[in-house]
């Protein structure tokens, strides 16, 4: 068995480092750190990916909060509240008649938005 190893070393001199215990220890350490350790490289990649996704969610929700705060600020005005109720919920005064005109393009856009949700 030992002679076979020596023959391999003579044919492939680049394998000489396999006989050195320091190189073997280094290779074992690198393999351990890449695959088996709790703080492995792949675990770090997975956690960094999750952090990036959470940061993207954070940016999205901050922008949504900003939009909603503008809407809330506008709704504090009585005229804007009435306008919003009329447009969004089709509310009316007792003495009024409301005619709702829907275009085909709006129906298609609404159905596409609902499908995305």
C-alpha cells in the first residue's frame, strides 16, 4: 500500500503536499468550515439572503407607510373626506343621483390587479 502511494507521488509530484500533516490539517479545517460548522459559508450565504429580503420588505413597508400617512393627512380635511367617500364608496347625499360609468379598460386593469394579489 505504501509503495503504491510512493509510485503515485513519483508520477504526480504535485501530490507531495498530501504527506504533510499541516496541509492535511488545513484541508480538513477548510472542509469543516465550509460544510459542517454551525457558522459555515453556506449558512452565512443563506442568512445574508434572508437579511437582504427583509431589508427589501422594510423599504417597501416604509414607502407604503409614507403613502398612507399622506392619505391620512388628506382625509383630515372634511372636503377631502367627502371626495374620498364619493369616489371610493359611491356615497351620495339624499338629494343626489349617482351614475356610475365604467369603461372596459378599467375592468381589465382591475381584474389584472386582483389576479396579481
